[in-house]
C-alpha cells in the first residue's frame, strides 16, 4: 500500500474518505491512500356447465361459467433505514409490519457500516423484538451491524429477540449483544402457609426460540441469563430454545447462564466457534454446560455438533463445553475441545462419537474413536477476524488439527474452501496455507507535523492464518518534479534539515510478509 503526502502552505481541504487535512501553524498535510489489493402464483379454476334441452331439438340454451382463482400470499420486503429503537424505518417497526403481513416476509438493512441498534424497551413482554410471523432478517454482516439491549443505565432487562411458537425465522449477518433475561416478582411459599417476596426470571438472555429458527453467520456475544426461584430463568445465556434450532457459521462469546452459557436446548450446530462462555453456580443443576446444555423434548431428541471449535469456556459444576441430559442424544464429530479447566464433555443421555475430534484432555471417557486425537494442544490463536464476517479461532502452524479431519462440508466458518491441503482440518477453521497477508490501511503520525517532525508509518494488516507479520518500507520524495528514493528503510522517516521541505510530496510503500508470501 502506498500513502502520498503533499506539504503545502496556507491551504485547506475538505475531509473525505480518501483525504485528510490537518493544520499546524503554516503547514498542512494532505494525504491520499490507495489500496490494491417474483413469487409464482398457483391458480385453480372450476367450470360448471348446465345443459337445458328443449322439447324440440335438445339445443343448448344456457350455460353458466364459474371461475375461482386462488393465489398464494406474496411476501413483502421491509427495509430498515434507522438505528432508532422505534418509529419509521426502525427494526422494531419493520418487525411489526412483517408480523402483520401475510406470507414469509424479508427484512433487510440500508444502514451505514458499523451501525448499532440500541433497544431501550421490551415489546410488551420479556423480549424487545418478537417475531410472530414467518420472516427472514437479512443483515449486512455481523461485523458491521449490532442489535443490542442498550447499555445505558436504567434500561430494563429483556432478551433481544424472540421467535414465537409455529413461526419459521431465519436470521443472518448480524450481532446480538447485551441481552438480559427479564424478571418479575413472586411470593415464595413458606412452611406455615405464609410467604416471602421473591423474584423469578424468564429464560434466555440473547434470543428465545419457540418456533423454528436458523441462525447463520451471526455473533451472539455478551448476553446473560440469571436464575430465580424454581424456574428455568437461568437457562440459555445466548439462546434458549424449546423449538427447532440450527446454527451455521456463528460465534458465541462471553455469554453467561446457570445452564448453557451460550445455548440451552436441542440444536444442529455446524461450523461454529464457542469462546469464553460460562455456566455459574454449583448446586441444584446450576453450573452445567459452559457453552452448550443439550435438552431434547418429545419431538426433538437428536442434536449434532459438526466442525465446531470450543475454547476458554467454563462451568462451575459439569461440562465446560457440552452437557447432554438424559432424554437427549448428541453426535459430535470433527470438533475441537480446548477448554482449559475441568471436564469438557458430560452426558446422562446418549453420546455418539462421530470421530475426528480433538481434545486437550482425555475426552472424558466419551471420545473413543480411533480417529480422535486426545491429550494434545490444539494450537489455536486468539479469537479475531481472519476473513469472513464472524470472529474465529485460527489454527497455528503445526497444529495437530491440520489435515486431521474428515467432513463433507465444503467450506469453513469463514466461507473459505475445505479441504485445503491433503485433508480437512478439525474444527471451524480451515487453515489456508497459501494465505497472502493484506494491508488494510496505512497512515502517518503525527497527523499535523511540522517540517522537521519525524514521520512514522502506522500500518493495519491482517493475515488469513493469523501468522506473525513483518514489514518493509520504501520512502520516495518528489521535489520540483524530480522523484528521489530516500535512504530510510524503517517505518519512521526523519525529516530534519532539508530532507523534507514545504512543497515536497512524500510517498511510503509498505509490504507485509508472513514468511512465505508478501502483500501486493
């Protein structure tokens, strides 16, 4: 990436996305950064013909035609144009409109990048936004849109979203954050027939699902479900589900609950990352399932976990990663369990080892397939953005998870191809060994220099595998139409003396290397 600076005298320019201006005394720096790097209808007609013969020649004297045309309800599209909690163009209003509309509607977003919708009130219940009709929420990407309960002091507690019973909903490309399960006052009975005031809590911190919910390429972060007197209120910090739930390409981080820090309920979970979720408490069933607490019901008994990565989750009682209760069956394959403390997996139901799993511990007596890797460090990097719209835990060079899996999935959580190399990688991340680093921005500091100030290049770069990067710098000066390469090769250019004077144009070119490949 190349950044050009022109040193001018007594000039002002407008600030825009590709230009910046800053003035100190009589010197202004003007810079420019250049990067290379219709619903079908169904018809039904009925024809009724009556023949009335005459006495003479049986001629047709009358015919009656009746046509009935039945059409399907046409889906409507509602666009969110405002980050306000309510009113025209808001997400709340779009959901209200979709709920009132027939058909499976679509809600999309026309908002600036990095928008945050702050919800300040519940929608008449325990959740702020209730989906009571079939709908798809088509977000622009979890990294650029967050829907959250407001962090402003005094905001009541409520979950962010709820899917009603009988409703089919798809939610894609957004972050759900800071949900808190609501509570209400009750009277706790005592042995003498009296009672004492108490509090009970609704379940679900971030989302509550009673219908059919598909969550794709979303982030569920920083939600909480607290417990109360004889209730399921402390269940499902991220999601509480009694319906049908499928999760694909999602990241759950820093969610907390008594049971199921990230998820409570039966689910199909594919290409997902669970990091830093927790289940607190150590009595009466609390502290179970730091990341996932699987509980089936009379119609949903089977759950699957495929190509997922668990790291840094915790539970005060049982199962830092996954707890599976008695009436439930769970099948786990191609997944990494890297929680550092306690038992990662526990079941009182049926646990099927689908093979190709990797665990830091001994598999807790549940991982027994010949293709499993037990007692090994998975070699994970820090949670972050390494391509795609959701944060992931990258596999570092030499990770035993590389080329050690076997899956039918064609992409990893980021949407990058599987397999890359000899075989599939275990977990949600497929290491792309030929990844080329990318420089996303180059700036100079100070932003308002004098002519004798040193200029330092500030570089933002990413590597798809999170490999460490080194940088090389090349400085060019153009003075009176003549371009000269300066001797400096570090990231800081000393401008003392006549190295840089008013009217000079300074260019810096930065190249990033991961030891194998360089940025363009």
